[in-house]
C-alpha cells in the first residue's frame, strides 16, 4: 500500500469503459436481501484490480464493502458508480476515506436518484418512443420496432456513459447538487412533460364514438344545398364552372345536404371538448391503477363493458 501512496494511480478512460460495460448487467444477479449489490460490485472489479493490484487483501476488502445493500433505478445508477470510482481512486492514493464514508455517499445518492429514473425513463421517454414506433408500425412499416430498439438503447447507453463520467469528474461534489433541489426539479419537469405528451396521445390512440341520437329537427330550405339546379344542368350536359363553384361554396359553408338535422351524443361531446370521452376514460383507468386494481382486471373490464355497449347501441 505504501508504494501505491508514493505513486499516484489513475483510472484511464479504458478502465472506466470496462466498468461501464459491466454496469449493463447491474440487475443480472438481483436478490431480495441486498438487491443490486452483486451487479454493482461486479461492475467495479476492473477498477478494483487496477487500484489495488499489489494488495489482494485490499481487493477483497473493496469487494466486501460494495457487496453491502444497494438499490436504485438501473439507469441513474451510473453517476453513483462514477462517484464511487473517484472515492476508490482517492483511497488507493492514500486519502483517508473509510468504508463508512464510501457507503454513506452511495446511500445518500441512490435515494434521490431512484425517484428521478421512473418519471424520466418509464413515464416520459419510453411512452414517447413507443407511441412514435407504434405509429410507424400501424402504417405497416417495419421501421417501427427497429426504431424503438435503436433509439431506446442509444439514448440509454449515452446516458449511462456520460452520467458515469459526470460522477467521476465531479466526485463527492455531486452530492451538493442532489441536495440543492436539482433532483426535485428534474422529477417535476419530467412528470409534467410526460403528462403533456400522454394527453396529446390519448385522443390519437383512443377512439370512442357514442351514436345515440339526442334530437332530430327539420332543416330550413334556405339552409340546404340546392341540388335541383345542378342536377338539371348535369342531365342536359350544360353544367358550368360557375355552378360547380357555387355548389362547392354551399358545401364548404356548412349548408346541410339532408332535410333532417340529427344531433348525436358524440357530436355534442365534440362541440364541448373534442376527445373528452377518451380523456375521462384514461383518467378513470389511472385512478383504478392508483387504487391498486390489477391491470389485467382493468383490461378485461374494458373489453366486457365495450362489448355490451356496442351490442346495446351505446357505442359504435
């Protein structure tokens, strides 16, 4: 250990890349007792071997301290890993950093970061990419699943690498940012963005139609398109451009082509707020999920209710 203190040991980019690639398997050995601890320790092995290459006891000690309890969102674990690399590097170079200090930094970071990963990745990025890929797939394009696979993994890998580097460069200073409200702002911003995007997608992907007739009234003669003149001219073969323009103008101005005006429930809802029925259904499903109702039960319930409503003529 004294030789290591006299000569500074530095983790190179190649060393950090080895750690980065191993970090992809963070949850491969997930367990109920200490959760992600095995994956975290496995990720650090290349760094530990270099930092304590002449001291097997230190290597064993390093592995033992990183086999303690560890759990956070698998993607935002990267900055924790980067900070840990810095602390281990400083310890290997003789700085007075004990096991409790390293474990304390990990525990202090993994809590706030865990609350950021879900709204950013599961609540915002994944639904947005999935919706776009689904729109491509619905057109019959094979690019849909390919786009999702490539976009998701490219973004994930870039995020993991650059946040690991950020943690490594910032070291222990990154904990000041975590305590300064940055994580709370990121979480709130991601939640708002996710809700906004889902609100846009709801009427696009959820179709509901209520054809129930509320009323029928006679349309005034001056509010109807006059077919008599254009039909007579067409029969005689003397239909002019002016007559066609007048006919088109009547249609585009909203004049009726039927003698009866039918008011449906769907038309009334669209006049109030287009897409209000899918929005209310989505909010109801969200409420059920918050009440811990099983998603399979919700899906089966929607299927049964939709089928009954279609048979009774309530929905089409």
